[in-house]
C-alpha cells in the first residue's frame, strides 16, 4: 500500500507545571473555553510557532502561565496516538516543570487553578496519562539528581527536603537514612543560618549551589540578568 506523504498533522507543546502547596503536590490546569472538551480541565499548552523549536515553545508557555524562568524543565515524551485529538491529527511533545510556590505570580480564577495530583478533575484529551507519566519520570530523576529541591524555598531544612521527596515518591522515608543520603548529595551546601521559629527548636538551613543533571533532555532555565 502506498501512502501520500502530505501534511496531516499539527505539533503542540504541553507543559505539566508542578509545585508544592498546602502540603501537597499540585499541578496547574486551565479550563478549556472551546470544543473539543469544552469546560474540561487541561494541561497548559499551545501550538509550536514556525519560528521556535520545541524547547523554546515550552519555555514560552511556561513563562506565559507562571511568569517564572528559573526552573527545572525536562522534555517528557511525545504523545502521538491518532485518536488523542478528535477530528484532527495533533501530536504533542510534553514537558514537565518543577517550580517554587514562592516564585509563582498567578491569580487563580474559575478557568485557571492548582489541583492536587492526588485528586484531579476529569481531564481533556490524554492529559491524565501525561500527568501520570510526568510523576513517574520525576521519581526516576530523583535517583540521579535531587530535582525535588526546585519545589523548596531557596533556603530550606532537611525536614522540608524530606517532605518534598515523600510527596514525589508517595511514601514515608526513614529520617535517619534520608539525612545521611541528603548530606552526601553533591551540590548541597550547609549554611550558617537557622530557622527563626519561636515554637520549635531552630533547624539548620541548606541550599543548593549547583546541580548536575546527567540528561540531555533536562535543563535549568536561568533568570535573565538585568542590566544596571
């Protein structure tokens, strides 16, 4: 059988944007205003412009939605099931981004908001599968790189770091073993600073100076330096 090699598809980029809020992992979703899947929640995304590559499209969408650009961003997977988009052939390249809640400047509305990964609403297209895959990938990345710190404040305690790991892994971790492994993590820097809570014993603060990603698909998007 001979197939016609004509244009039959469009390319989009979808970005799974995850943060840690209210002691839970939450993902940013937008309610679709039009068909298909009108009024269903979906991952933020859009068509790739002729002037940009996939990474540039993902960074643009992330910036438009969250106004942050100092984040961990990784190309996740290409989803191309012929039936994923009704009445059209749309292939999407999915990315996932881990962002600090303190860096996000989003005014949530009835059409844009955060949703717990453990309690997602009905989603459009194959976006439930994409979100589940992004969580799986994040868990795998933790074995190679401490990307969970991107969910924390710039300065954090080991207890806060452990909590981020537990939310991603979906299980409790032994405190003693975690601290031992955490302190041996490359790039983790101990600060001569402590928490200022009056109700609890002050805890030492830590930060990350640098991270080695060990992946060609993952990178940090750094903030642009302002002149003057």
